[in-house]
């Protein structure tokens, strides 16, 4: 895919990777050494699936973009487990009370 206005390859640079597209060439440059071998294999599998999307109809591409954006947003907005506060165990003392069954609440529309 070329930038049709000036005939040059399209290059996208982000903090985590660089992407280059031109003609039938597609390249992603990343710091793969920070990934575990298992995560690197998963990333490569994702890239192969993304590559196969080019043969699908436009509606499938739009759906894929929407789903990938949702997955990305979900995991980007999560709090890392390591930053959660640790609550120490403690005992609670008290006297049990009898259970009372309350009548159901009826909502009328």
C-alpha cells in the first residue's frame, strides 16, 4: 500500500513498534526481546490472523477493528494486579443474630 499522493511507503511509528507498508511488503519492528517466547508466539499468531483479514469483505474488517479496539481498551483500563493494596487477614468477633426472611418487593409498572 503506497501513499498515493507522493508514492512513498506508509510508515507508522508508535512508542512500542514501527509499522511499514508498501506494495506487498508489510513490516513491524518491535522490541521483541522484552516478550517471553510464549507471548512472542501469540503476537506472531495475531499478526498472521490480521494479515489474513485483507482477503475478507470490508464488513469483516470493520468488525475486526471494532473487536480489537474493545480488547485493547479493556486491558489498557485494567489496574495491574501488582499495584492493588494488600489487605492483611484479621479475625472479626461478634454475636450471630437470627435470620429474618423479608417479603419480596413487588414493583408495579
